[in-house]
């Protein structure tokens, strides 16, 4: 466990159990040099406890990088609640988790993530104020989509020489909270949409409302297009899938799109511009962070607009140094995190 903490440069790891509710939770605080750690809480089944701890540690590190590059006064953290096979009261379990967060005295702020809902955040809020994305705070997804849309413009500018999206073919994998909102904005900007989702109802809606072209799930990644926007699950960019891509750039909301950094180099060799996921999808974090600090919407949208300039800066460095934007982003984030270290 200490080896994992050292390799991810984790600041602290907090394990909690509550026999009454069945809670088994991990809170990983990666870095609080820039501010209190903020990051979502997953509620998932894991093959073993070690996998849950490793997931929390890896994701907490990603949150530090995302906050640092978004210029937020926030550190990186992540929580994982190991989903029990049976739970008596979900509300009681999340309230127990709220008490664990309260014990950390504001060093970790939680938010919605895979497997958790606004209702779960409301239960946590019964026990602690260190929680965002409650029903009172609102859904970050529209802000994540706004940031990705602006980032797609910057990506088009950098790769295709124009940020005019009229007639651009954008392939979107996943029409969930972020993907559908992004599709609406792209449609309004005149882009041609090629879409897939494992839920046929969402594809149907995109066809009816946005004139989108449906693509089979297993064909989306190899569909010829200008920009591929992964907005479903992570780990879609593998050495195998990258060899199949027929796009000029990849720019989407999904977290952890790359299975490893060698895949980023492979994209670079293929001349496919990659918009680092944690830079382009920072709109959700910007929203929850600033909303939690009581900022006005105008301040939040002003901060969101910095995503495109940050992305443009990453692309410029990458081009000058002939390196993948993913490697450049990691380096910039580490520099921001540890510059006084
Ligand atoms: P969501 O669950 O609402 O949507 C995901 C969609 O992807 C669903 O409609 C699902 O059916 C579809 N999907 C899953 N696997 C697929 C596949 N193989 N092919 C096609 N479709 C598939 O999630 P979301 O909130 O829209 O988030 C989407 C991605 O963006 C996630 O990776 C998330 O971590 C990331 N993200 C979300 C936010 C946010 O504020 N919601 C912020 C930053 C990053």
C-alpha cells in the first residue's frame, strides 16, 4: 500500500468501515498544496479491496492534475465506496460516509461520480458541508459540455486551421448527460453528427432532434470523421483502437481515455491531435469547485472560458516540442503542483 502511495505521490489514505450500514470506504487525498482536495465518490463493486484502493489513488492523482491545469485553488482527491452485495439502507450508508468526510475537517470535499447520484450527495450533506453536486448545488454536466464544446473549437483550430464547426463531421461516442448536451451545441454550430450509444433511445432522440446519423457501437471509433469525441466510458484509446481511428483529432469528455501514455505517442505518430481529457473536460470540476465556494454563475462561466486557451497553450507546446499533448499536459500539471516543492 505504501508503494502505491509513493508511486502516485499520494498525500494520505483514509480507510473507514461502519458495521451497522455495511460501509467500506476509501478516501485518497493526492495533494492539497493548492487547496482542499476535491473529487467524486464512486459506488462500485470491486474484485478485491486492493483494487478499490488503487482506483481511488489513481483517480485522486488525476483530479490533482485536472484542478492544477484548470487554475483552481483545489487539490485532488477521490473516494470509493465498495458496493456491498446487499444494502439495507442506501441513505444510511451514504450518511455514514458523510460522517467519515466530516472527520477530515474539510481536507476532502466529495462530489457525484460513477454509481452515485444527487440523492446520495443529499444524504451525505445531512452529515457534512464538505459535499458538492447536491440537489441544491446543481448538475455539473452542462458545464462539462460547454467546456468540451469550446475545447473542440480550439482543437479544430489547431488541427484544421479554423474553429468554424460548420459542416465538420464529429463522431460522438455516448449521448449521456455530457454527450447529448455537447451534441446539441455542435448541431447549433452547424456540425454534422455521427453518434452511437448503447441505449438506442438516446440515439433515436439525437436523430429526431439533431439530425444525427446513427453508427453501430462497434463501428464508431473507426468511422471516418474530422473529430472523434469519446463521451462514454474511459480507456477507449488502446493501441488496437488507435490503429483503427480515421479522424484528425480526438476531443471528448470521457475521463481516462488513454490506456497508457504510449497510446498518446501512437496518436502523435499517426498525426491525430489528442486533446488531453482532463484539460478539455474540466468544466464539471470548475463548476462544482466554484459553486461550492459560493461564486456567481458569471464567475464560473468566465473561468470555463479559460479551457480553450489552456488547451491552445498545450497544443502549441506539443507542436513546438514534437510531443504528445498528453505528455505536455502532465508535465505542466506537475510543474503547477510541485513548483515550490
Ligand atoms: P452518462 O452516464 O450520463 O453518459 C454516458 C453515456 O455513454 C451513456 O448514455 C451510456 O449509455 C453511453 N455509453 C457507455 N458505453 C458506451 C459505448 N461503449 N458505446 C456507446 N455509448 C456508450 O455520463 P456523463 O455524465 O455524460 O459522463 C460521460 C463521460 O464524461 C464519463 O467518462 C465521465 O467520467 C466524463 N465526465 C463527466 C463530467 C460530468 O460533469 N458529468 C465531467 C467530466 C468528465
